[in-house]
C-alpha cells in the first residue's frame, strides 16, 4: 500500500465490510454480497478509466470474474483491459486466453499469459527508441542544417535524459524557469482596417448596367422576330444554367463534367441537318463525321457518368428502380413518333424539343445531391434521346438518309460504349479532354458544312453568318486545345508550359487574323471567298487553341478542362442560332454556364485570374511579383513501423489525398486501413481540395470507387479549421494543395491560394515518391517543419504496408 500511494495511486474501497485475506498471501473468494457491492463500484469506475489491469488469483481454483461484459461495454472507445489472471480463466469476462480481442465498442482486451517474457523485449524496444530519438534530435533532421550536429539544452526532453556531457554530470536537469508574464498590448497599437461597405454595391450596379445595355443592344440590332425569340431562350437558359450548376455538390463535379460532356454530343443534331439536306459529297462527309463523333460523345459520356455515380453507392443504400423511368420515356417517344408521323400536329416537334431541354436541365439539377444524382443521369439520357427523335421528326429525311443517320449513330454509339467501359477513374481527365475534342470537331464540321450547303451565300443574314463563324472558331479552338490538354494529361506531352519569348505577340497575331477572317465572312461574300475566309478562321483559331493550351502549365490543367467544357457549350449555342434550333441554344447555354461556373470555382480555389491562366501566365492574383522565399533545411524521414505506431496511438486522423494516390491506385489498401482505424474507435476523415487531381471532383470519385463512405469525405471549407485539433494528418500524393508558402510567402507563385492547413496538426506524415516540388514547381516548406515526417515510396505499396501494420496493431 505504501508503494502504491508513493507512485500517486489510490485504493478503491467497496462499500461492504468483509475480510478477504487467505492463506499464503493469496486472496480468498468473497461473499455474494461483497461481489454485488464491488460490481456497483467497478461499473462506475469503468465509465471513467482508460485502462483496467486485474491480478486476482485463488490457488487451485478458477480466477474470480471481477469485471463483467456490461462493465466493459461502458468503457470508452480506445480503452484497454489487461487480465493477468487469464491463465486460470481471467478476472475480466471478455478475456480470451492468449489473444487480443476488440469489443464492439472499441475496447481492446489483452489475455496474454506470457507477459513476463514479453516485458524485456518491450523494455529494450522502448530504450532503443529513446536512444535513436536522442541521436536523431542531435542531427540535421532537427537542426535543419546539413552537417550540423549539436545537443539542444533548450529541448526539455533532451535535457531531461542527459546524464553526462564532456565528462560533466548533467543530471538532474534544472527546473525550467516560469513563463514570462504576458504583456498587455496597447489597444492604441491595433489599427482597424476600414471596410468599404459601398464597394460591392457599386460593382453590382455596374454589372447590372452592363447586362441591361447588352440586352437592349441585342434587341436594337435584332433582324427579325425569330432572332429575338432565340435570344430570349439564350438569356433564360443562361440564368437557369447558372443556378442549376451552382447547386451541384463538389463531390459530384466529375459526374457533372461527364454528363455535360455527354449532353454536348447534341452537336449530332447539326450533322443530322447536313445529312438530311446535303447537296454535295463534301457536305455529306462533314455531316457524317459530325454525327458519328458526337454519338461517341453521347454514349461514352453517359456510360462514364453512370459508372462514376455507381461508385458512390453504399452497401446499406436502399434498392433503386430507376429503370422504371424508362416506361414514361419510352411512352413519350412513342407518343411523339405517332403524332409526328400522323402529320396532324405541326407543333409537336417544338413541344418535344422543349421537353428535351427540360430533361437536360433536370439531368444537371439532379446532381445537387447523392440521392438524386442517378435520377439526373436518367433524365439527361432521356433528354438527349428525345432531342434526336424530335430532330428526325422535324427534318423528315428520306428513308435512305434516315438509314444513313441510324447507321452512323450506331457505329458512333458502339465506339462510345467501348471507350466508356474501359475508362478508369485515373484516366477521367484525359478522357474528358478527348471527348471535348470530338465535340469541337463536330461543331466546326457542322458550321462549315452548313455554309457550303447554301446555294447563294450572299443572301445569308448577319445572324446566320455570325453563327457560322462563331461555331467554326469556337469549335476549332476547342478541338485543338482539347487535343493538347489530352496529351499533357495522358503523359504524351510534357506538363511544363511552352515558354516562347514571343508568346503574347503570337497569340495577338493569331487572334487578329481570326477576327480579320471573321470580318470577311460577315461581309456576306460569294461562296468561294466566304469559304476561304472561313477556312482561314478555322486554321488560325485552331493554331491559337493549340498554342494557348500548350503555353499553360500542368498545374492549371483543371481550369483548362473546365474552360474547354464551357467552350463546347458556346459552340452549341452558335449552332442553335445557325440552325434556328432552340434545343441547341438551351443545351449549349446550360453547358457553357456549367463550364464557366466550374472555371470560377477552380480559379477561386487556386486564387488565379482566368485571363492569366488562359494567356499562360504565372502566379496568383495575390502574388507580390518579387523573389520567392528560399526554404533551407533537411526533412525528417520516418518508416512504416513508426507511422503505424503513431496511427495506433492517435484518436483523430485526417487523410489528405492528391493526384499521387490516383496515379499509384492506392485507394483500395487505404480504404482497408481506414476501416481498421474506424473499427478501433479512431475518428478518421478525408479532406479534399477543390483542385486535387487533374479535374474537379476526381479524388471524390477515386475514393468512392474504393468504397469510402462519402459522409467522411469533407471539403476544404468544412475541414480546414479542424487540423489544429487533429493528432495525425496523412498527406498522400498531395503537394501544392498543402503548401504553406501560399500563406507565408507573398511572393510565391501560389500566394493567396486556399490550401489545406495540415501543418497545424500535432503530427504530419507526408507520403511521396520523392522530395521533388509539386505540379506548380514551388518548394513546400511543410516538408521541413518540426512536426512533419516524410514517408517516401510508392503510395500503393506504402498504403498496403500501413494497412497490414495497422490491422496487426489495432485489429
């Protein structure tokens, strides 16, 4: 008893008087009344303590059960019981002899009977760990200066274990001085920054003025009522598109891009127009190309969308019967077909196109939540199918043309089906870029074919000429820009930007040439001159799209993808004006707004200016433009075993994945490790940066593919303030998105970029292949911070080792 009290322990007394001493110093078995009182006392204690150790033995008899299952069930998650009487049955009811058992409420129960033989090994491990940590503390891993070793007397842990130094007795360590009193800051020194409450209202009034002037100006130059009607459709579609897209949750941004990519395949309607009214073999070839390539986009895009959304399904989700919506979709198509073929309902084509537009809007609006996302995909598919059917009804092509259109769409659909089923989550960015190139080519082909198909081009009105020109130019920029983006994302081209000294002059020259050709086209020339000008605009704009995208670095590829997505929508809008098809204008505005909204989200997440990105510029809007800070020091290395021990000892863990995880395909072993940690009572979450990966929402899809529940995956704004209260942060394959230079260095190229503040956690483990800089080429000072350890190696292999180690330790 004296030794126990000397170590700070205290005895618990059972509220029942009975002598428990027996022969030979062992305890005797107590009465039922004493056990009842003891159970009441121990039950209360189990709710409060973290560790329970029992030692009660009775010679020749089974060990008495002192701690019941009910008591263990009341212990906190992460608590431990150690039963030293396990050899004779154990004092704890949940003990399993010679095994470690984890209860449903997260309590680890140890029933080892060989603990005496385990203790020397444990003691040696603890001692060697202290020695190795002491040696590491004297080395450059701590000093952050290459080749500089010294013993830091200011480090309480180092000073406390120091016994001799240069023959001088250093033990015991002196008591640390009391902290200095906190100086009260003079309130007069704090300067309040005045807030200009008027500024946002002024800017809002300016924007409203610009919008009003633009709309009234369009009305003043409107050549006819048809243009005014189409312009109204365009404006309303833009408003609806912005509202719908901004409602899409960040986790579903990748499915959003996939579904808009699929819907943009309605450029097939332009190809169908050419095939139905072709007057030359060249026009027929252009129409065939536009129709086929667009159908590849439609089928492939919707398959990719469905695959991604299926990844977000959880095992306990209720069954879904979305196939039942095929009944009303098929019924609507049948009703429309019957009405159109009867010839008695001339406006049924318009009604079908309106329904198609509404369904496409619903296709994007459904992505506002996980519960309605798959319904949105079904809605989008029905909308595109109805758009194709209503176009066929409106065109009334011959049997031969109808058969040609059906054959081309079947071929394109087969190709899209093949591509869609082969796409993996890591290949989504380059696949989307490749699909965008198909849309761009189809838009340009349809526009050029439409111009070539006109008998007398001098009779075309300015709206038609402008639509042909814009569809050609935007489609060409989209086509070549998307091909370059595909090459960069797929590793076929270098990710670094092309830094031509006359870059800006080349862009301006190509832009001026494109505008000059447009002026010729707008002059309403005869066919030969107009076609030459249109061909010139097609060529210069294509070179411009290639050069501008090649001049953009790999770090800005997420923005490039969303911009190209927006371009494909505006090309569709131009086709809508060109062919007088409101459905194309509606869908085009929807896609254009979707890409524009995602572009703004990406630029805000990177603190980049969209003009700077598109012109191949460097730096953020907040970058001071001076010389960036230089960070010197050496990173501290760690290993898998130490990381496993760290995770086992922690209570809260945040995992911040980056594109490196996607490349290594390490999401599956990572999911296994997370499952074990959660089962052991740890709080584990994922933090996703808006531009993590190579396209919006790519990491969300990647984790969903591995079965990570989406309710433990949080965004930057949701989780950034929680790092300070987190025991361990595991950064896997991320760099720029966790770079503290964004906040600490005003001259950094990523200054002002919102980043994950992982460095605020108690301990940070960064998993990377090497210490190289990230995609933006900026050194990361987080790597050399005192609370950061580097765990180098392939992400998948390391995650597999961590999962195995955590399972052995905590499982």
